[in-house]
């Protein structure tokens, strides 16, 4: 979640990819959204105790959304007892698109006993606080070379991009950095924002959902390290 006061700082975080339609989480876990669009969500895990007992099946959950699309209540309609808690704990942290706000949405989560997998575990990465500094120590007062929005469905990504107060090629000032933070927070208060310089010295803006899982950005740390 972005801090209430954004000036001079930014956050970077990664966890798991949200999408539209069907999503694959842990090996053997498939989420069916039944036409809903998710802005971000917590991934569903396959309980080890259930795997050890060879328990599999489909858990059907009814999620109740508030006016912003956040899940405020959820109940299991059917499914193996050993798998219900994992489904509920995940869904209660989901955030649906605004178009489905103030509604009840069905979600199906299929648990299939997975074969042995060589998939690497999720990276152990936690948000870092980076203090923005002016060139040459930091990314301010330089042209913004690239804007990247990660973890959102394509339509939501376009909507957020249209709200940003700067574009690629603009000079990044402290005022614009603050305005970006406000624009992202107004779109979704859970989103994370990173402004950094890459290995080539270019200034980059990265906006991520809190559950994004993908390539980790190389976090820029100004002189003295994160505070």
C-alpha cells in the first residue's frame, strides 16, 4: 500500500500475477473467475496436509464486494473441507475491477494433485524504501525514459496510464513524482510505485500490484542505502 504521504519516496514490491478468466497459482491450483476482472489478489496455495492426504477437488466460493471492488465477505458453497480455508484466506484479500463493485461474484478454485515440479519458489522479496534524490545521485531532474505497469489486466493498465500526470520523455521533477503517487493511490490505494535509475543511468517509473510475481527490478539505492 502506498504511504499516505508520498513526497520523496517510492515503494517496490512483487508477489503474484492477477488476470482475467483462468489463473494458475501453485502447482495443481487453478482459479476460474467466471468472467470477472481482478486488479490484484493473493495467490491460492495448495495446503500441504491436503496434498499429503491426496485430497483434491473444486471449491466454490461466493465473494461479496464493496463499492470499490474489495472483497468484504466470502462464503464457501461447496468443496472438500481440507481445501476450504486456503480458498477463503486468499479470496478475502482480492480486489475486483470497479465494474463488478457492489455485487456478489462466484469463484471456482480447482485443486488437482500436482506431479513433481522443478518450479522455483517465489522470491523472498520485501518492499524497500528509496529516497528520491536529484541527478547525479538520483532519478530526479532527468527525462523519464520508460513507464512500466505490472500485474494489471490490459484494460485496467490503459486506464491507469491515462491518469498519470507525466509521459515518457518528460523531465521528472519532485512535483511530478508526488503527483504520480497521488494518481496511483486514487486509482488503487494498494498499488506500489518505484522511480529509479537503471544500470544505463536511465530514469524508470514502475507501478506494480502488491501481488505481482515476475522478474524482480534491480532496486536503485542512492548513496547511504534505503532508509
